[in-house]
C-alpha cells in the first residue's frame, strides 16, 4: 500500500481507514501511482501513520520536504533523485522491524562468507573482481584492496593449463551452466595450489548475466598425498613384479636342474649300497657302519632335494598330474605299512579306520601317497609315546582323510605360519626334528592341484588333526594353486 501524506483534505477512503486506522486523518483520493492519500498536519500524525503501517507490514510513500523526513525516526531505503514538487522528495518507508531483521540476516551471511575457509570471489561481466573474502588473501597472498577491480589473469598465474581448458570454462559459463573442476594456480610466494573450483553465472530478472560467483577449496595436500600414494603403489607393483620374476626364474632354474641334481646323488646312494653289501659278504664289518651312514645321508639329502624341486615345479607351473583309477582301501593299507616301522620305533600307536563305502578314486596316486605319508610322518614326529588315528570316509563326491595325533599341538599363531614355504611352527623345530619346512606346503599344493584341500585344527598341548579333502574324480584340468 502507498500513502500520500498531503497538506489538503479532499475526501475519505474507507479501505485506507480500515487498513491504517482513522486516527483523525482526512483521506483524499489517490493520485497517480498512489494507493491512498492521508492529510498530515504534524510530525505526531506522521508517527501514527508509520506505526499503523508497521503493524500491517505495508510500505508507505511519503511526500514531504527533506527536513520533515529527517525529523521522523523511520528507515528510508530508497530516495528518488528527481523532486516531484519544489522542496519535496518521494521516499519508500519499509517495515522497520522487518528491515532490521533483513539487515541482521545479511550481516550474518556476509560474516559467514568473509570468514569461510574456502575462497569466495565475485566477478563482474568483464571478469573484474568485485568481491573476495579473507581466504583469498590467505591462500594467494594478495590483499583485497589490490584485487578489487582487477582480473584474475592479471593477478594470478595459472599457466599449467592449456587454452582448451580455459575455453571449456568460458563456453560452459556462457551457456548459463556452472563449471566445476581442479584449477592449479600459483600464489604470490610461488607455491602452486590445487583448487577444487565451482563457478556459476548469476542472472538478473531479464536473463542478463550480471556476475560470476566462484567458490574454491584448497585441496593441495590431498592431491599431493594421492600422487605420492600413486607413485608408491606404482613402485610397489614394480618391486612386486621384479620379485615375482626373480622367484619364477629361481623356480624354473631348480625345476630344470632336477636331472643334474638327482643323477649324481642316486649314483652315490647306489654305490654305497653296493659297497655295503660287498663289505658284509667279505666280512669287512669295520666298513659297514660307515657305508650305512653314507647311504642314509644320501637318501636324506635326496628327500630334501625332492621337496625343493617339487615346490619349484609347482611354482613354475611345471607340475603335472598323472591320473589313474585305484581302490582306496588297499592304497591306504599299503601307505600305512610303509610308516608302521617308524611308529614302532618311536613307541606310538597307530589305528586305521576305512569306511566300507570308500570305494575307488580317479586321481594322482603318487601325489596322494606322498601327501598322506607326509601327514602320518609328521604326526609320528611330533608325538612322543602317544597315539595317531587315521580315518577315511566318503562325503558326497569327496573322500575325507583325518590324521589325528595326541602330540604337542599348535597355537593359532603357529597354525597361521604352518603352510608357508620353509617355515615351521617354531624356530627350533628344524633343529629339534629336522626337515625343510616344505612338507605341508607341498602337501597342500598337491591337494589343490587335484581339486581338494588340506585343513588343520589344533590346540597347544592337545594334539592336532589334519584333514585331506579330495574329489573322488579329479578334474581333468588341474586347479590353480
């Protein structure tokens, strides 16, 4: 509503009286551009009109001299530059409380933007800075007074980006769309900063672009950390690949050396056996004991070499499977007969249970025999005058073999290291019991090649159970190790 406070009384307007209250004022017909005119006789009357307008949240257009307006404690938010009559100016009088609230809100927004941790900048259509906040000065080292009215290109170097990069930003904003991306700029101290940048165009009611508002976050530390991580990862991959290549070369070398290593060792073992027999037949008993030591040492060394070569073949991908059909029960009994002398020598009791439905298998008999012999030998090695139990049963399409002993057992930490090459449960195990620490690793790899697995459960001081799972029919293509 607009109210004209005039000097003469022309008539009364009921709607104005209803909205503003009569208060003894004479109301005249409205003039051009006015909603209502009210006769104003004194400053007190003007106070009453303003109070009424405030109560209804309306705006008032007051005609009066500048001296009259200055004498009234009201907010004037816009004054025309052309007088309507000599000595008179129009003024828009806003709701005082509402304007005060808006002013407070604007001050809060201004403070939030000014002290934000991110750069906030506003440029005009000519790309000149019209506002920058404190973060701008802190990051670029450029004072606000030195920035206002200047273009970004005249103050800040960003020469790490090519022309198409800047053209994309310009085209995006010209199309009325916001742009977001990383901009690398150089601060006044020469330091390059990576800024996660968001720029949006601002339009007036007619659709004319009036400003650009930009918000920029310094992400230099994050970018540099990501780059360091990328370089470290690349170096790690390079080192890993080199290690894998070296390991593969080692495995291939050892696999190819199997003939060269085994042939002379077999000759030593063979000749020691011949000499031992000749010494016994000719009564040269003083040489028999030494020849037996040579033969036993040779066989032990051959076993160690076989373990290393087997693992190397597996790692080099040269371990083949030789699939054949065989009865399970007779095979298990033959394996048990092989290890029985060891159990009798060490005072351990061995019991065997084979299920009636065990039936047949189609698998690599040699690798199954080597795996089961290794588990039984280990059970005997780590059990002192105790018991070992072998149970064989069918479980669906798989054959399960459990080797349970009453020996020293293992802790969870020891179990975690158990199947790693060249590692035994404790550092003194090799010194105390011998071996390379490869037996279990090879056994697991053999079972995996045949499509199965080896699992273990154990408690320290309470013995261990090793379980072999093998498919009754080994897949034609060996499983990946």
